[in-house]
C-alpha cells in the first residue's frame, strides 16, 4: 500500500518534469523560416536572380544568343549567327558565390561575386536582398581603332542590388538597381547626309533599373520576363532597353531556359547598355541558358 501511495505521489511530479523538458527543447529548437525557390534559375532571363549555388555546389552554365530572327530563312532565323557564353560558378558558402565566364560577344571575359545579405522569411523579413559585382575585360578592342588604348580601357565594372519577393507558391518579383562604370564608354554613331560621322559617347557612370518576374504554371515550368530601364542613356544612342521573355524548364539537375530578347550580349553592361534589337521592328533574338550542377 505504501508503495502505491509513493508511486501516485511521484506521478504528477514526473508529468510536470516531462512538460518542463519538452518546453525547454521547444525553446531551444531553431525553426527555419527562410523562403526558398523564389527563382529556380540563377538568372531570371538576362538579369541575375536572387538564387545562389549552395555550399560546395559547382555550376556549369552554357548560354546562347542567336542572330536576329528578322532575316528569316536567309540565316535560318538567326541560328547561323550564334554568340556563346560559358560560365563556371562555385558556392564557397550558402551565401557567397564566385563565378568566371567568357563570352564570344566582343570576346569578353568576366569575374563576379554574388552574395546573400538578407533572406526573405515567413512571418519575418519581407524580401531577399542579394549583392552582385562584376568586372569584365573587352579583348576585342584594337589599337588601330583606339590609338591610345590602355589595358584599363578594356575594363567595365557593374554593381547591383538584387531585391526579390515571393508571393505565394507561383509568383515572384525582382527589382535590380544597377550601377555601371565603363572606362571606355559605349559609342553611338550617326552618319549625316553629307557623309559626315558624328560620335555620341555614353557617360562613364551609368545607372539602370532592372525589373523581373516569374510565374509558375506547373511543378517544373514557369514563365519568366525581365526588362532593363537605362536611366541616363544618351539621347542620340542607337541602343535600346533590353526586354526578354522566356520559359524555365526544370529537369532534375538541369534548369533549361528558352527565351526571346532584343539584346544579344550576356554580360550585364552588354545587354543593359548595348541592346541593339527593336521588338517593334521584329529585330530580336532567340536564345537559351542551360545550367548543370555538380
């Protein structure tokens, strides 16, 4: 009888002790509220997305932009005139990526850093903020074009702040304030009726605002688009703001992006500053990005 009385006395003490232990465990548990899969690809179309390679992931990205579709069958809707970019990206940490690339457009080489500053959280911080910095080297420039050409003239610097927000499971938006510094500014030329050529140079410091979005139509397919508004473009410039529309298809370790764009260049200063196509004139380019992660 004494043993039963003793056990009955200990029962509530044991229950309260278990409750205290569970409460302590719950208070120490870390719940990850980070919003994921805002974008499936490292790029929206042309503009960088806020997605980063995970730690120790290695990405190989192949991007093509064919010639203008305007010429029709003459060059098979631009397929005879492709430019290619090869890019390698490594995730040093979950928040820091390093990349190098080479583009056949103007024979440019580039190196970039991409780093997450703040992630979007459920019931927390409302947006993801990522920084992106790029330096490119234009190796196509020749001394016979620019007699006083120096190595520094080949360099262009780009800095971006990438701001994204995921609205539910299907819709994501991107805002990308952009600063570009060209050591040798982009030049537009106007030929007058008498044959005289007038040159118009862009400012060395240029500013743009990128806008992008993704709408998911199935588990593996989304519609993507982005646009770059060049804020201080020369009034006499022969170039246009880049507008791109495409489809993302996720297939296991690949993300395959097909799109149409009026900018053939693939480095940021190229498609923002030197978008040469005109959608209203049917002068735009078919292209794709395909990435493989190892």
